[in-house]
C-alpha cells in the first residue's frame, strides 16, 4: 500500500513538472550539447555514497552537481530496460533471500565467461520490483550498507522521469549517459537492446547530437547499429586489456592506435577509456607520464572520457592516500586534476564532490 502511494505521488509530480515546463523559463543547454569544461559523469550515480544504480544514487549525484548520470542498462524477461551494472544481480540485490526465486539460479556463458547467479532476463519487471538494492562493495563502502533494502531496481523510464523533475528543480540541463551491457549476448537471446533504447529516448524527445545524451558500449557492432538508428552521440568504451566481445581477435590496444581511432570516428563521437590508457601507473604505484592517446584521439576528431575515479585509498596512488586503511577517503581530487591537465573532455567519477573540487566548481543551488 505504501509503495503504491509513493508511486502515485511520484507519477503525479512528474506530470506536474512536465506541464510546468511549457510555461517555465528555458533550461540552459550545454554549449554544442556539452559544457565548456570537462563534463562530470556520475558513475552509476553517487556510488561512493549510495548503492549504485538506484534513484537515490542518481538524485544525490545531481544535487552534488553532476553534468551526466550513468545508468548501465539490461533488459528484463518482458523487454523493459532497467539499470544494473550486470544482468547477474546477486551482488547488487537481495534476490538470494527470496525463496520464491531459488529455482531461478542458473549458470550462463556471458561474453565467453561462465557466470552463476540470478539474471534480469529471467525475471519480469514486476518480479524484479519485489527485490531491493544492496551495496556492491560492502567491504570497501560499509557506510553504504545502511541504505541496503531501501531502493528498487529502477527502469530507464523512471530514471528519465527523475532527470526531468530534477532539471526543473535545479534549473539546469542534466545529461544521460546510458551503457548498453552485453548487447550481442542479449541479441542472441531475442532481447536486442538497440531499438528498445532508441525508442525510449525518442519518445522522451532525445533525438540529436545536440541533446544531452551519450550512449556507450564496449562492443563495436552494437554502436555501428546505433549509428544507423540515431544521431545521438556514441562512445566507444575500451579497457586496458582484452577486446570487444562481438569482435573476437580484435584488441582494444589495436583499436586505440592512430589508425584504429580513425575507424572508431566513422561510427562514434568519443572514446571512454580506462584511466591507465591516459596516464599509466609506475611500478611504485604512482602516476606516470601521459600517453599520446588524447592527442591521437583529437586528431581523429574524437572526444576523450576516462573511467573510473574513486575516492577510497584502495584505488589511489600511494602519495594520494590519507592512511593505511583502504576504506578511508584519500585525495581523489588531485588524481582527477592530473587527468584533466592531460586534456580529458569527461570524467567518470564515483564521487561527484571530488570531481567538482578538481574542477574548482561550486555545487549548484536550487532555484
């Protein structure tokens, strides 16, 4: 009963905001779809402070000043896009505590890796809505566990609705940066993501490269399909090792050569790369010298975004750690600043305040 009342209130609020938008002053847009500084992408929301991929995490990130929020998208059995880092959800929900779903546990091969657990594609949206989110890294982020059990798995539409409400409340544009997770795997089981995603964006009036949206993927064919469907900006993701699951025999290292970047530019507008590809770590764990990747990407006409900046000592170079405790917060803004000086256009950060500090920006005030 309480949940239904809350949902009715939220839907009423969204309808009110949409109606208000027709008479409200226009919200400032990003210049050419972008801000005039490196954009802050809230990685899975304010995930250093709330369980990731929850409306609470996205809302907090927006309040803290994020330019974009980043939902990873996977489909349900009935084809609804929801936000989870992986389609296997035992680490981020309480699904294992639900006896009714015990027989849904399965072992599958995802992108060549055997994975056991519970998978979104085996649940309807109604079934997933009975689950509650949990902190994915409880050992490193124990304070986040205080929020375990409070949030549902959000749909992409619920995230868009939240963004529209928060845009009006804050009087500024807030971007969406969705990632298509395992798109070739889902296409293989009849749950292809591309058309579902573009349809959902278009019905919410996100259609062009000037709109505040980036779509990202670690795969290639997925992005090439999307390029034929939309003018929304696309981002080729790349890790320090391995290669795209839909291109066996192709490595990210090959894709990020000068010639490879030119090929990426035929279907994507930016690259989103793992941090060491921009500034590698030295043997002692400290930051080394920047590579030529940013310069080469610029020559190919690509923007460069880097992932992922995290505030805990565990993830930071030794000189930026505040103590021997891996859980305590170090000095992440200094690490981010070094990457900004290397020429980044965008920063994926678990901590929006750290990115704001690095860019010397103030938290926006409510209108």
